[in-house]
C-alpha cells in the first residue's frame, strides 16, 4: 500500500508492507557508520553502542567505512575527470 503523501484521518491505522519503515537496528547502524565516517574513534562508538569491547565494532564497521571512503574517492575522481562533460550534457549545449 502506497502511503506517501496520502491524507489519512488522525488516529486511523495505516498498514505498511514489511520493511517499508527503517527499524531501530538500521537507525543504530546508520548512526554508528556516520559517526565513524565523521572521525569518531572506534572505541567511543563501541561504548555508545554498548559493545563489551571495540572488537565487534571494528569487525562490523571498519570494512564498511573503508568501502565508503573508497567510493567517495572514486566519485571525486570521476567528477574531476568527467565533470565538464556531464555539465555540458546536462546544460544541453553539446560541447564539453
């Protein structure tokens, strides 16, 4: 059932398909990932998540953070190399 932008009377229950709303676990995962990407220490994030030690945090998040940084660097290189061509194509003038 699509509910985006739907006007429903107050207090009326809305049925949503499973997975339509983020879970608290996905919110927690997002906060931890963003904290690490922002430069927070693994030990501090582990403490905030309630992990007994930082090993669990490292295993789960360090690879993800490294992958995100690699994607960001690749995106930056692509923009540097092809940004002019893309801007020209979007502007519609046909010249790089």
